[in-house]
C-alpha cells in the first residue's frame, strides 16, 4: 500500500470522505467512476500508451491485494474462530 505524504493524504481523505458522504458504493458506481477517471485523464487521452494503462491497472490490482490482506483475511480468521475451520 502506498503510504503517501501526509499533505497529500489530507487532500485525498477529503475526496474519500465526500465519496462516503455521497454513499459511493462498489455496486457499479465505483467501477464507473474509476473507469471514467482513467479514460478522461488528460495525459492518457493526449498520449495513450500501454505504460499508462498498465500502471493504472497495477494500482487497482494493488488495491485489491491490500483489501484482501488487511480487510478480508482478518474477517476470514474471525469467522474460522467463530464457526470452526474446514475439516
């Protein structure tokens, strides 16, 4: 997970807080927003390249890995304790 500088984090947190306030859920809305963001980045539109798209996809994949590692794995461990492991 990229732990960005605090001054950049504050700005990003304002956007995330607004997304939470507006109830942007991963029900198609988040997918639409991220795709539209990638599609309309000025640098991507002016100079489309494999490099740009590869990096964008890499960011999304690393986000998936972080969700799996820090959110899903502890949840699964909790459920194993509650319900027992697979025999």
